[in-house]
C-alpha cells in the first residue's frame, strides 16, 4: 500500500509539474483538476476549460466566446503546447486507444473527441462533456495536453479530425 501511495505522489508531481501537497492529496483521492485558458492567435483569452477526473472518466467543462457564430469542432490534443497562429504544436487528437475519429465512425471515436461548440447570438457557448475511460495519468503525460477549437463544425465521422477545419483557439491544461 505504501508503494501505491508513493507512485501516486510521484505521478501527481510529474503530471502537475511540481504539484503542491494539496494537489497531490486531491490526485491520490481521485479528485484531480486542470484548467486551460483558451486564447486566439492574437493571444487574447476567449475562454476557459476545466477538466476533472471523475469515476474513471474525464469531465470537461468549456466556456468560450469571441468566436465566429456557428458550430466549431472541439477536441483534446496530445501535446500541451499552443503556438499560434495555427496551433500545430498541439499535435493530433488524444487517442490512446488508436481508434478513428468520431462517434459516428464505426471505428471511432478518439478519446479526445468532444461535441461541437455552438456559438450563437450571445457570442458564447458553454458545454460539459465526459470523456469515458480517460484518466489524468493518460491525459497529462510528460508533454501535457491542450484543448483546441476548430474553425468549422466536426462531422463526427471523418478521420482524422471530422473535417473541422483549421485550429482557431487553443489552451494548455495546467494542474489546479
């Protein structure tokens, strides 16, 4: 039992980048959270995403605005780096199970596939989604993870990104 606790503390330190004792305690208790400030290519903050591990899954809460009206594909990407203007530094979609993209794809979905954001007349959208089977140990590995918002709607079936277009906003998850 002692070795399990030591592994959990070490994992929390690695995942959180020198986590505090409070963060280590939350991780060991299964209540680990991370936040991403989402910015556009001009460096302006346009939203926030919070991810938390809950009951063997990762729940992601996103609030974003100052985006073009309409639907926008939203995905968790494998690298915690958001270098504009194209955010290619965030890598591909988080896909530890090596499935194809999209919940409507018979060989899908990626673990990081999320529903579209729908920016309406208010200029904002908020959504909460659960990524089944995800853990922080898998998500926030040594190179971290990012949330990316795309220019167009995700069609939920076309591999590798649902025809969701270019990357227009990005945020790196940081342990809370």
